[in-house]
C-alpha cells in the first residue's frame, strides 16, 4: 500500500523521517514541475543521511509502496474469468508496485539517475541477510534496463587525448588485468590498441563498461605479450598498419549499481563494426580471457578423487607437467578432452563467494 504521510513545508522532522515524508509526498504529486521540486528536495535530504539512515530509507522503500492487495486480487480473478488482452493489461497494472512509480519520480531530479544507481550499489551488501530488499533491487534493475537501453548509450573511443578524469577511471575500474599506472595505460591506448566505452547522458564522464582490444598479426596465444610495455609509439604505429586480427582481451563493468543490466554483447558487436570500418583488412576477431580459479578447482577435483575421470585427468596432467606454468598463464597448450570438458563445466557454473568457482 502507499503511505499517506505528507510532508509539511517547514517540517522539523529528523532527516530519515523527513526523507520518508518527502517520498510519500512525491508519489502523491500530480504535476511534473512540483514533482521535480519535491524530488530535488528528497535527494538533498538523502545526501545528508549517514549509512545507517540510508539503509533505513532503503528498507522503507522495500517494505512500503506495495501493490494494492484487493485491487490485485480483483484483477487476477477477472483475468482467470476472462483471459483477454484487456484483462491481462489490467492485471499487469494492478501488479505494478507504486514503488516503481516513486523511483521514476525520484529520477526527475538533477542527478537522480546517479543517486539511484548508487543506491542499488549499496543494496548489494545487504541482499543475502535481508531478502526483503530484493524487491527494491529488482525494481531498480527493471527500471535501469529501460533507462540504459541502447538508444540512450553513447559509444566513445578512449585514447590518450581523452579527459584525465576518464583515463583515471579506466585504471580504477579495470577488472581483468590491473593497469599498473599511467605508463601501462598509455601502452594500452597506443596506435595498435583500442579502447571503447559506453557512456550515458545521465552519468556524464562515467564509463558504464569498457573493452580493450589488441590489434595484431595472427591469433594471439597468450595475454602477456599483449600487456607488454616494450613497444614505443613509433613501433606500435608501424604494427597497426599490418594488423589482420583484433583480440578482445579485457572487458570491465564500471558501475556495480548496474549489475545484471546487459551491456557486454552489445558493446563488442558495435566495436567490431567500428574496427571493421577503420581497418578493412581485419580478418579475425577473437577473445582471450582468463578463467579465474580453473586450475585450483581442477587440482582439487583430482586430489579428492571425487571425479570419475580422475585417472584420465591425472595422466593428462602428468603428460603436461612441463607445460603447466604455460597453461596457468593462459597459453593455448593442447588439452586433453577430459580437461576441456571440465573447463566447460566450470565456465557454465555460477561463481560462488570466497573465490570458489
């Protein structure tokens, strides 16, 4: 149900109570202009809350603003009696929680989108211990999937001439191969390298996701040479003229509050188009990505004897003992079919906590 609490113009309530009052008032506003003013004031109050009060407000959003039970029951009974499109639409409308409309109105304030993304990022730490917060998390994810659809995303190439603030964020957000300072970053933005990112107008200067690409001759068999800082600008420029292969070796999501909102496939597809236009001679596009924990997981399976293929895998490991370090560094050494099968099992298994695959 929707709270009826109204905020008085000169309320002396504590900040958390004031935020709750403003939220209830915001949902009751009919005019867009007045709603934007209330949304702005609500965000101003939220900014002064400490972590405990912000969490209290999040619990308030999750527990209140539920669908009207009687209206939802009536719509469901109508749909069961008459499975028409109109009845289905009425049921969907009745099931839509007022909380989603409140979040939409909170988004009207300047900086509202960024504040809501930050709110969802904070929620992540509490979802396991407070399952009721998953309702708020799900509503935010649902809205973000619409607000951050392809029509609103801007693809930009990032190079050494990009703003320093954006370059610094690449170093901070890189999640696959840590960028070891400005010299390392400069090598990754050299003439035979490319970096592209999606941006959104509601989060100016904040990359949502970025991908790093190495332009090389032939398929790469290891990531280490791609990350080497040995080449200078002139050599990199010469190499760029001879490339025939694009290796996507790192992709990093930058906003934890947008987890679960899909950007990666779309980004890679659009970057392929950009590279094909710039380098018509490119013949191959490939990825070279690590599988964290694979070797540790496989070794444990062999040690505890829990796998029916343990004997076969042990023999394969012994045959390749001399090349184990190469495999750990992601060299493309020939693999026994049993190893490949287990690699596939691990790749498809959801990641668990504490670093376990």
